[in-house]
């Protein structure tokens, strides 16, 4: 009838606005990068439910206590041994300093191995392992802080990472700092300049642990890969890509720091059946100085990692998830919407006075009110 037709015409009048909003919701490739995989429900039937209950009992009442004992025992051994090496072994002389660094690196590899064992980690490593040397930097996609643990257990790295509160922060400022790890405050511009210089000094020193950087700068859900920051690719060093892919059959290794503490994340791993992952050490890459910019070099390395790990490469800056749109931008969009609605009301009043049937907004204007592009709908 006429009311239904009139309603349809009124909806079509705002088609450009509705289309833009719907496109932002349906094709939201940014938010998808930070969504975990929900657990599939497979146990809600009569014959599978008892098996699920048995699995819960085994994981929480048998495996979890064993893993806790293993983790605590390994932690005690590590703390005692590290304290003895760090405090009693002198650092005078290149020989003693080299021995101390080697022992501390071996102990960090041991502790990371204990962490992986506490998850019943099944990690397959492919390709040649990292080695020490000048002008080398290793870059990897980032899913969780356990990425560092997974890589550290086979080769001691010095990693650049965001400062964290709690026991993780204490661990960073004591043990990790002693093996050459570099920490920064994401909100401090002064920290960025200092860290950039420390990175360059670290890369030039052949006696330092291999430098490991996660250029995405934030944890992504291991299905997508957000834009690589150019800092790791502007050091004048050879870049060694590392691709990490977690199998989600037993547990989702993605850490959403906004919803879960790292302690809670570790507990979810320790109460799962196992953490299964593949790690590929890819061919080293150098920048084609005359042919590509630093940004193009970073994108090329990212494409190699995505191809090997089966990730979808997206152009978004991952740091956007920490920021909200400016109030001025939001108000501008609201004003644009209000202008379109105001124009529609005025046109409806005009057509009703002249007794002409209303026509759609697309007939009155061939331009989208928000984008400024031709609207041929």
C-alpha cells in the first residue's frame, strides 16, 4: 500500500548514509584482528557430555596440579641459579663478562622451556636457528607474550617490549633487563628516542644476544597481521623473518590484554590439553635501497610471514585499538547526518505543499553527502 511505499522511499532517501554505516559494520577488517576464536560447543548431547566431564576432571584435577608443581620447581631452580650467577660472578674482564652473559642466557632458555612444558607445549621449529652476530634483527608476528617464550627456549634473544605492571614488570626490570632486553613506555615520546638509539647500539654489537622485535606492536589473533612499524627495518641491518602459527584445536593462544590479565592467560593455557604451534625461520631479507622505501621493505617482509603462517595482511595500524576517535571528528559526522535529515524534512514539507509525490534523495542529488563521491544508485 501507499504507507509501505512511502516508508521505502524514506529509507532510500538515506541510502548513502545507511550504505556507509552497513559497510563499516559488515566489512570491519580492523576489529576482526583482535577477536578471539570462541570455543565450539560439542558436548551438549547424552553420549558426549560424560566424556567432556571426564576431560574437565583430567585437565583441572590431574594435569593442572602437575603443571603447577613443575612450574614452581623450575622457577625456584631458576631464581636461585640466576641470583648466584648474577650476584656472585664478577663482570670485570671480557672473558668473565662473556661467561656471565652466556650462563644468564642459558638460564633464561631453561626457564622458558619450563613455561612451555607447563602448557604441554608441542612446538615444531622449521629452518635454521638464530645465531649471534652484528647487524642482525629478527622480526615475528605477534599473538601473545608467550611468543617470546616460545622463541626464547631455543635461542636466547634480547626483545623490545612494552613495560607491564605487576609480576611481569618485576620480571622485566630484573631478569630480562640483565640479558639485554629493552623496555619502553608506549605513551612517552622521550622513551622512543632513547629506545631507538639503544636498538642501533645493540644491533652493532656482535656480542649481544640476537635482537627480537614484534613490529606489529600489539597482539593480533593469529588470523590477521596488522601493519608492521618501520623501526625494525630502519636500522641498516639484515632482517630475519619468523612466522608463528598456533593450532587452535586445544586452546586459542591469542592474548586480549583488555579483557584478560597475563596471569589469567597463562592459567587458561595451563588448564588446556596442550599448546600446539609451528615456528618457521625464513630466509634473511635486506632492503633494496634504491628500489624501495622503509615502509615498502616492512610490507614485503610482512607479506612473507603472512604467506608462510597463513595470515591475512591488513593495512591497519594496530595501535589504533588503544585510541578512540576524536570528539571533533565524531561531532562532524553527527552534523553531516543532521544536515541530511534536515534537508529531507524540508523537501518533504515542500512536496506536500505542492501536492507532488516525494522523490528519493538520489534523484535530487547525485552526490553522497558524506563521501563527496558520485552516487549512481
